[in-house]
């Protein structure tokens, strides 16, 4: 079971999407209202949704044809880095210009350290949803999407569901100096989340999700790669425990868990590229690139 938000006339609406892709409008204004209603009824969120949709009629529409919005209004998006060997290799390539004998880098150290890399990625105003445009920075010539599993947290730091995130990144800016990380990661429309949230209780195993990245340019596919979250070096609760330590979380804080997919090193995004990131049990997050 997944939850989506969509524009229904002038109002933002919440709906449940079943595993057979049927869409049921829900009465709650957002997932938090649904969770509170479930709690009052002594039900889990999934139990509440199943009770709501039993005997009701699904919308006569494919969910992807709705005007989808980010599935949660995330006040903040944080991100973990170098949580996959593939990211470690790519960061080392940027930082050393591809020299294999450069010695241990910060990235090698953080990959093995007890404390993970966690950085501030985005705010509500900087984050776009499915179908939205992600922007390129004007002062970078090496930019890529980073497809990541996203954890949707409540204010207590519990993982309530999983979504997909795109941690847009400038490889040249970060490679020049790791202290430039905030500029390599945070700008207007540099983060995207969606298209749905899969409820925790409806997720079999978050450590076994195939994730794929496709990039289309003039309708030709120019990047087509995939990996699996089973390659994650860390546990999800370990990442959350570092994020929430002495910190303030909100209902809807999203934590991206790092990328396992990096396009070939000579690839950079261009305006009008179409990015598709897919995790089958969540959906496909599609965004177009603008200058
Ligand atoms: O160190 C930079 C961040 C790496 C990152 O965003 C990732 O591994 O996904
Ligand atoms: Mg990343």
C-alpha cells in the first residue's frame, strides 16, 4: 500500500494506491492526519486504509495520470553520503582526478568510520515532486542525479514509509574541495521526492529493493543503470540514529540514504533531459531538467 498526494482542483488531496494500482481517495488532509485517525481507532495506518477502502469504489483513473505532488510536505530533507561502494569510488574519482595511487581519502575514511556522513540537503521550498523540474546550477559543468531510497520520518524519528529521492549533485564543485559540499548539493530545485510513500508495514524488505536510473535525451536513452539497496553499507536505523542525535526532527523529515547509481564519468545532465528513477514497489519518480 502506498500513499500519494495530488492536486484535485484547488485542493491538495491524499489517496491510497494498492498493489494492483487502484487509487482510493482518502478523507484525511495528509498522512499525519491519517496516522492520527488510525491511532484513535486503535488501528495501524494500513489497517485504517484497508477499513476505509473496503466496499468503496476506486477512482476511475490511473494514478500516474493524476497531477501528482510530492507525497509528503518535507520541511527538511537530509541525506547520507558514501553509503555504497559505488559512491565511494565516484567521490574518489572526482577528488583525485581518477588517480588510483592517491592514498586514502576522506571518502575512504567516512565509508569505514562509525559516524556516517549526513548532510543537510533541502527545504520544502527547494524540493520538487513528481513531474516537476529539477534545475541545473549555472556554475557547474558536471551535474548528475543521485537516485536514493528516502526514509520518511515522523518527529520522533520513526520511519513511517519509504519514498524515492533525487539528490542532484555537482561533481566538479564537490571534487574541487569537499568544503564546497553545500554548494555542490543545495540550490533551487536541487532535490526531488516521490512519487509515492510505501508504508513501512507494507514493505517486505527495504534492503532488497532494485533501483534504476534512466535518463532520456531527445527521446533516446543515454543512461540506463540499476543496483539494489542490498549493497548499502549501513543499516537504515543506524543512519536515523545519527540524524536524530541532539537534533530536531519534524513530521515529514526525509532522510535520503545515499546513492548506489552514478552515470559514466563523462556524463553531465543537460536542459530538457528526462530523469526517471524507479523502485518498483514505490513507483517511478520522473523529472525534467531545466537550466
Ligand atoms: O560526499 C558526498 C555526498 C555523497 C552522496 O551524496 C551520496 O553518496 O549519495
Ligand atoms: Mg547523494
